C-alpha cells in the first residue's frame, strides 16, 4: 500500500522541441507526461489539473491507510507471556524458529533462555501479562535493566536481538505498527569483549605438570579433570567436545585417531580426524582399561556438563588460578567480564604450537574443524621468541647471521676440517 510520503509533485515543466512536458512522481514512480501544447499558459493550466488529480489520489490513500490500520489494530490477537498458557509468546516464537532452516538445538536453547528472562522481567517488574501491551517505553526500560546487570556489549546485543526477533516473528499477531526493540529505539552497544589469551608451550606444560603435585583430595574427579586438560592441550577440541567425547570416537588399535563430529559445526556435518598423540595416549590408556558401562570417556564430567556447564567452567578456572593465571578483568562498564585465560586458551596453544612446528595450515584446519583457513589464522599466535629464532639466519649476503649455526657446524665438523680452519685462522685469513 502506498504511503502519503511517497507521493509528491515534481513541479517541473520542461520542453522537448516546442512541446511542453510535466515531470512528477506518484508512489515513488517518476512520470513524464506530454502536455501536447506549445503555449506556456495552456501548459500551466494542464499542470494544475494533473497535480490536483495527484492530490486527490494522496487523500484517498491516506483514508485507505487509516482504515487499514484501524482494522489491523482491532483484529490483533492477545498473546499471553506465560509459557503455561495456550499460544503463549514463546510457543508461537518457537514454532517460527523451527521453521527456519538455520535454527539449531543450541540456538533454540539460547533463544528460549533470553525470551524467558524477558518474560520474567515483564511479569515481575512491570506486571504485564500480554505481549501486545509492550511498547517503546517498556522496551527502553528493559534495555536499562540489562545495562544495570553489567552485561558485556556482545551479550547485551544478543539479548536485545532475540527479543527484536520475537516481535518481528509475531508482528502480524500483535498488531504493533513498529517493533519496540528496533535499533533506532534501542541502540546496540559496542562489542567490548576481551580477547582470550593464548598459552605458550611452557605455560601449557606448567598446567599439565601441576596435576602431578595436586593432591587428589583437593579436586573432585581428579583423574577426569587431568585428562580433560590433556584433551584440550593435545587435540585442540573445545570444552563441550572434550567433556562429551565417547569411547566409540576413539580408535586406539587401527588408526590411532579420534574421529568425532564437532558440536559447534554439527550443522555442517564437520567430522574431524584428530591424531592421538603419544602424550595423550599414555594418559588415555588407563582410563580405557578402567572404563565403566558409560560410553563417555569422562562420565562424571559429562554428567556435570549436561547438568550445568558453568560448573565445569568453574573447575577449569580453578586450575588456571592455581597456576597463577589471571582469569577475569574488571573495567568501568561491567563487574564480571570475559576471561583472559580459560579452557579455550588450550585451543590457541594447540594451533599456535602446530604452526611453530611447521605443520601446514591446511592440515591444522582439517584437524581442528575450521571451515576456512582464515579462522585458523586467527588462532595462530606465533611467539616473539620463535619469530626471532626463525629469522636468525636471514641475510641478503651469503653470510649467515646465526652464531648458533656456526657453533653447531664446528661441533659436528670432522678433525681434518677443523685443522684447515685452524690453519686459516693462524694465517689471518
């Protein structure tokens, strides 16, 4: 339906040859009309008649729009907020999400969590029971509420975007003319996240070695937590993949690999083959020999992860803190912020160490399950020391800049060569 703002008269008379023409727009469409006269006064009269017709069209459209808007508002459905009621906001939103091809179980769970938080706030703080009652002022109040909770910019945007999508999905049923959570009404925040810090090889070994000095009484499920960190360090898998790994994904005898579908890229059917490195195999073999009826490699941690992921995050954070690594940062915008070091730091360490060892980027990409090499590059943090040692032999001349290389060559030289070098030095060459 046309909008009255889209109709305007472009009062430009112009001539083609001796004939007058009028240029004007209706509903955004530019029209040119011959006035079929060479006399300016006649052209002016015809122009007025045409523009009057345009004005009448504009008036008619305004009336139609108002009637249509009235009908829409009068026919809107009342959508209850509480999940327990029939055709609640979440039930209808869930149906919409399930129709989208891009919706995964993880995204569905995330949408439900953010929707529930919004519904609880409406019910407890605003005493609202119907989605139709939520207008711009309520949306702004909710954004203020989220800001008071000190969420990071990325999390704030995610929560607002979910509710925006909720109103978008149910726009026809609510009858609201505009989405209360549109960006013009609630500006999105900058994603003020803090990058995860990668671990160096020395730091990674420090954490793994710390399990040798940790008393079992100090840590619940000690053996499984130790094995969890070995998985992170020697496979680069994410926390969820490590916790929920099953024995049927581990091939000890034939190929000595871990064959697994990664959770984050499951929708792309990403199956990876991860070489079972000796250090991990040595730790994994006792667990295999003593396995229980559960098919999970880490049954206790798998159960705890499925019950509450945050519980596992607290355990891994405790290990980092015990080893002197800072795991949180405070700033003026929020109390609780993104971790500097966490379990994901082991993934950075695995990929960076592979790069420093000269393993081709395409091989690393296929192991860690990245869809593009650009993703793998983002994880590659080459240390300054490695760069320095790698470039030690760089020179535009034929001479080597590396004293270490010369020393190694002298150490491995045969007696006859050493004798010749001595003679040359004595001769002052």
